C-alpha cells in the first residue's frame, strides 16, 4: 500500500566511526561469525518486529507486501546471530514503476550496530540490482543518525516529506457545487475519449514537487498500487462531465489501516476547492468501511495540499527524508 508515490526506506548501518571499527576486523572472520541468507515469508514476523523497534513510525504494510507479486525482489538478505535475526535489507522494484529505479531498505538491531552489519547488507543490495539500474531510492524517518549513514552510503536528500493523520469520526460526503460531480472510480476502468481525458488530467495534475524529483506515474501504474488484501478507493471529480481532479486512497479493512496515496487537480480547474472535495468524499467512503483514520505523506514545501490537509483536520505526525543515490557515483569518505 503506497502511502505516497515514492519509494522505499534505508534506516541503519554504520557511521564513519563504526566503519573504522569494522575495517580493523578481518572480513572473513566478520562474515563467518554470522549467518547471511535470503529472507522468506516465514521471516516476516521477525522483520516486522525488528522494524518496529528501530523505527516505530515505519509502515508495517510496506514490509508485509515485499513478498507480493507486485514487488520484484532483487535481494532480501537477513543476518542471523545466535539464532536471532539481527538485521535485514531489501533491494526491490515495484512492478510498473520506472525500470531504472530500485528501492533499498536496511534495518539493523541496535545491539549489533556499529559492527559493519548494515554495510555488509547494503553491499549485497548494490551487488544484486540489475546492471541497467541508475537510481537507488530510500527514505529515512526523522533520525539524524540514520540520515548520516544514508549520506555516508552515497545517498543525497531529494526532499523532506511530512506525514500526517486524520481522524475519520463523523466524516460525511460533501455537497458539490453546480456542474461538479463526484464519483467512485476505484478500478480506473475508463474507455475511449473519457480514458484519454482522465489520463491527460492525471498527467497535468502532477505539478507537485514529488513528481518533479521522482517520476510522473500513469493510470496503468495506479492500477498496480494495491496488493492482495488491500482495497483501492478512488474519487473522481468532474466539471461539466470532464475529469478534473482525483483522490486515490488504499485501505486494509482487515486491520483498519488506510492512507491517501495521491490527490491531484488539473491546473485548468484549480481554485474551485476540488482537492478538498475529493478528499472529503474519500474520507467518507473510508469511514463507511470502518476505517478509523487515514494517513498521508506530502512534500514539506507543497503548500497547497498541506493547507487543504490542515483544513480537513490532519495532524502532523513525523517527517520523512527521501534520498537518492545515482549509481556510478561513489560515497564520500
């Protein structure tokens, strides 16, 4: 369930001081002291538990969907010490997103931090990505230590996003003004001229900083954003029958989780409150399914949508740094 249209997360490894410590060890001895193997679905409980301890705000659904068909795994190494999983990493590609991009995530138990575990895992990710990969993406929740590690590994901050949450108690459907209609468009199954008009609106709406720094997604990609057990909720606003704005959400009814992955308005129709309308209708639909709250993630300088969120009652919860490493570049010492 993408909480936004961005990619993955890199969380812990080693600082420059830790690297010096590791460099003093014999690499063969370091490898033989622990078991490195590929993760399987059986490891999911341990992966979720380790992640929650290291970064409580990190979305559990991101980990549980790694083994779904919508995600291509280049590698997912885990580290076992004394029978306990003490670290893991993933290098993945979500089907439908640009082929030259990969997401990297690394988590290490604090009890083995500074011992080179994170660097060993990251090295395996680098070795496993396809040769035509040109960009690695990761994200770090507000954590200066983890941010320093990611930079040491050659990542550079592209943006900082703000995550926020809204309580859906009492959410009701809005009343659109004359000429404006709101409709459910969950499967995005449109045809002919209507499909072309929707696609043009979706492309034009992506003037947000996230699209400029990452990539512009298509309707075909949106259709792949959900995994088994997840339900897409898409609200389309039309002005005089023409597609003008949309809000795309994903909910997991079994767990009561949900998020708003994208809200966009065609520039030709901005200034009419359509962004607020589609989000309000999305809130109402989620509430009717029993979802208690929704989360969302927006670039901190995206003043327009953050203002809408504030009006709708969203409360800021934490910040997320999104970082990119261009392959072919080396991290600084």
